[in-house]
């Protein structure tokens, strides 16, 4: 049977590699993935030799550099378009216009080259979807449904283990050194794995992947529609931080921005879903005669696929087994998606100003009438969308394990393990950060949401359009909490001069006090060295953030008034705030040529 998936939001399923600026060019909101072989065929021997020397010299400088920021700058300079503009302007122009020189095109609002996480694609270069990603989402939903429906006796087995087997339960996780995968292993043994026992063994083992019930569910790779579109978007982690104005209000700040190729909202993919009910019925028939194989088959079928599937299995009705398993998959996915949506909307409610656009999209997604089932998968789809921890928090005996996992790996606060127990408030709000599409420093859309239906024509439209995610930069940024913003339509207020500024509230001591005590006078013309005291390399000075564009930050130095740009991927300061910078290079005339974060 076919399952049709439509992307309601951007979806990223990684190909396992990143694209450096040498692999692509950007022009007029067009992301061009370069076909290097096609480009090299249009160069003569002399140009090829010069290109080889140019790439080798840049690569050597990157390898010899020990400064991460310098390496990042050198990688951005390793740009094929910049080389061709000097050596072959006609080929440089064709590079962004001729489709034969590109592997594929994508739309983007990217202005400065950076490393881009590549999206998985099919053989024709269209954005694809791995069947293993879809099957993983189905598996997580089935596990969540099984945990929610467990009886008290089954919950006790998961908590304390099963005697005579290798199922140690969650108690084993508490007593031994915790690993991230141990909680999932114990859940899988009780939900999906059947047991096996050799004739000379006393213990039954439930860790064999050959006895996993998900063997009977196969999902093929997604085949995209020929009109499928690819986007390149900036994704940032939005975490609450206390306001610098000491208002007590936590604001969302974009941190660790990265670039990703994603499916455009509205893309439709077709996956082949196969449920091998014939093999399951045959194994159930043979399991009673075979000793030591497929132990506890019926109990695992009931937990994973429900009582209706078990009844059909006992009746040896192949078609009824197939239909019951299919309906269980849809029911489990719908219930799990509803739980994820509820938690995401609760997070948005904690940040009503900054996350208002995300909350509106979730509201639209929840109320949209359709006959499909929601799924969430892929990169940046969030912790609770890919784990069963929401179910683990519903029972006291499981909740202790969840608290231990958070504390063990210091997931709630870096470096806090062993210092104090995890508070209940932290446990309820964990994790506090979300990876979202970022536009002008604000969250604009979540990632990873799809709708699953049997008919492509009946699937609902996306909740956000690609054009909304690619709006050109230049709009207003959201106001900081505790401050007022200038209403739109008013003329900008004239910037006050230095002699008009009010005296500082707190007394200023040291050299700064001497500077403030001097009468303000207009700065004379001439080099920067004559406008103020000479600045030496390595000194740290105060600067004001003027603008931010991804990892590029523009600042104005205090005293000299110079404006410079630098790389600062994790700059915590917003435009208008002061920061410390380090003087990296000073010219012969005394003017500052390069600065770095201080």
C-alpha cells in the first residue's frame, strides 16, 4: 500500500555531509549547487593549473591555521565564483544562469556563504526522504502508545525487570552507570522484541534484532513529486535567557545558527508501506512447535499492535492482521502527535511575545480539518518527538529514571551533575530550547511536520508558505522584553551627541572618569590616530553592536567611532547593546583594521 506524505513545515533529513562555500554560489536569492566537473570542462589548461594552485594555497592556510575564526574566514574565501570573476567573467556569469553547470538550484535568503547541512536526495537530485526515517517515527509512536496503555503489572516489569531473562528493567539503569541508549533498550525488549533460548541456556534473551516485530513493517524511500522544491534556511536554537534590563522576564534568543537544506512546505512524497502479515501468521503457527524461538510472541503483538491484531493473529486471518496493524500504526501516530503538539503549544505559551508566530502555526495545524495523520521526523524535530520520555513522566517509578537521566547527563544545566537534584520545575520544562527556522533573529516556523494520508489529493495544504520563510532581510527585529519599541510609521529619532548625553547613574572611576570630565569638542578631520588615543593590538575596548547578519556582526568602536565587521557566530548581544572586542590589527595610520570578540 502507498502512504502519501505532505510537508506542512520545512523538513530536513540529512545526507550526512556539509556543503562548504566552494561547493555552491548564491545570487539573487538563488542557491546554486555547482557541478564541478561541468565547470572544469570549460576551463583551459592554464586556468586549471592556476585554479589548482589557488585551491592548494587556500587549503594549506586552512590546515596551518589554529584559530577557528580565521579558519572560518578562509573557508568563506575559498569561493569558486570569486576566482572565476577575476579569471573568466563569462563563465562566472554562466555559473549562476546556466542550468547545465549546476547539480540543482534552491531558493534561499542566504547572503553570506557558510557551511550548509545537505538534504538527502534521490538519484535525480530532488529532495528525498529515507524510509528508515519514516519507520523510526512509526516505531517511536508505537512505543509511546504501548507505554501509555501498559497495565500496572507490565509497568512493574519495565521498572523492575523480568526474572529469568536479560530484561533488567529501568532498575538496571538506576543501579548501573547510565548510558543514553539503555532506557530505550529496556523499552524495546518489552514492546517489540521476542525472546530466544538455546537448549543449554537457562536465561531467555530478548535483545536479538532478528526477533523484532518491526521486521514485519517495511517502508520504502520517499519518492518526491517532480515539482518538489528545495530551500536553504537558517536554523537557530531558541532558548530563554534573563533580560539584561533585570526585568525578570526571560526572552528567547537565537543561538548557534546553522544553515540547512530542507523540503519546502507543500512537497509531496510517496512511500511504499508493506506489512508482511503472511510471515507473521506463519511464525505464529510455527512458534508453538519450535522451542526456544519467538518467546512471548503474543504478548509483544498485543503491546505493540493492540488486542485486535492479536485476535486476528490467533484466528490466522492474514488480511485482518494486516488491516489491524495498519490501523494501529495510524492510531499510534495520531495519539503521539497530539501529545507532542500539546507540549509544543505549552512551550509557546511560556513565551507569548517571541513565539507568537510558532503558536499560530501550531493552532492552525491542530484545527486544520483533514483525513490524514500527523508525523514529525528529521533534523531539528525536537527531543520529545523522537523519544518516549513523555510517557516515562506519567508513572512515578518511571519518572525516577527520567530524573536520573536528566541529572546524569546534565541535560538541564551544563556541568551541574552531582551538585543538586533536578528540581520538579526544571524536569517539567525540560528541554527549554527549540530549534526553529530563524528570520531576523526571531522564530518563524518549526521543522519536521508532515501529514500522512492514503490519497495525495486529499492531503491538507501546508501551514506556512515558502515565500513567508524567504522574506528579504531588513524588517524590524522584535522588541526586547521590558522595553518599548518605536511604532511603525514614525520618523527615526535623531541620535544624541556626546555632549547631550546624561551623566551616568553610577560614579565612573579610573581613566573613563577623566575622559567624561573633559569638555566635548568636535573630532578633527584626519586619520583615526589623531582623533583619539592610539589603540594598540591586543587591547580590549568597548564597542556598540550596530547590526547582525548570521555570524557577521558590525560594531562601532567607542572613542574612535570606527565601524568594522567581524565573525561572531554566537554573539549574545543585540543591536544597540555594548560589548567588548579585541583589537586584532592596527594600520600604519593608527586606524583599527580588524577586531575579534573580546
